[in-house]
C-alpha cells in the first residue's frame, strides 16, 4: 500500500520511492504476458492549497509471447508522467495505491512484439517468416479464395418465414 501523510507535504513537493509486488497490478487471465518484476515507482506529492497533486513514474518487466511470431519476449516497461489529483483530501493518510495501479493498468501495452520489424507467421502454413521463407508466402494474393470471400452469400439463400404475411 502506498500511503502519504498529508500534513508532511509541502508546496515544493515531497519525493517518494519504493516498489510493490507484481500483483499490485491486476491483469486479466487473457493478457498475453505476465509481470515478472516488482513495480518500482518514484513520485512527487505536492500540496496545492488544500489539494494534493502527485506526479509519478514507474518501471517493471513483462514476459510473454510475441503477438506476431509467438517467440518468447521480455520487455521493460517505463510509464512516465502519471498525474493524480486529490481534491481536499483532509489531514492524515492518503492511500494512492488503487489510483496508481489503475493508471499503470491503463498504460499497459495491448500486445508485445519481439521486434518492431517482426514478420510474424505465415497465415497459411504457420512458418515463422523471421527465420524461414515459405512457398505459400509468395502467393499472398491467393490466401483467400473466391469461396471464402463469398461466404456471406449463403445468407441470401435462406428462406425465412415471415409471420406477418
């Protein structure tokens, strides 16, 4: 839990550093990666009249499969300039854990890739195009046949009973 004692803050800002375990960030079971290191954070909390402004940065590593070629990938994630604002939080402790966790979650990548120039897998035979050329990848225009393009035409052949007639 990341807590700030409001009465200890100043208008020039108070710096905080620390880390939270990886489960600090809630990932769904459908995410294509896992967080492999603790979440390291640093932030400055500033008192602005009766309000508190927090500017935070964090970093950690994630690991999973490349979204294009399925190769194992580890990537360092740096999220900078997270801003949190608390209007008139009163005195005492201010817990920013949930808000910081949500902001980090919103900034997570949808997918990870091994290389920005990853060619991925051949959609026909599944060959990793980064390491091998396949014969079917040369015939990209043939990947979808006329039959596959017209699969929705079968709907026109349906005979539906209309109870109003």
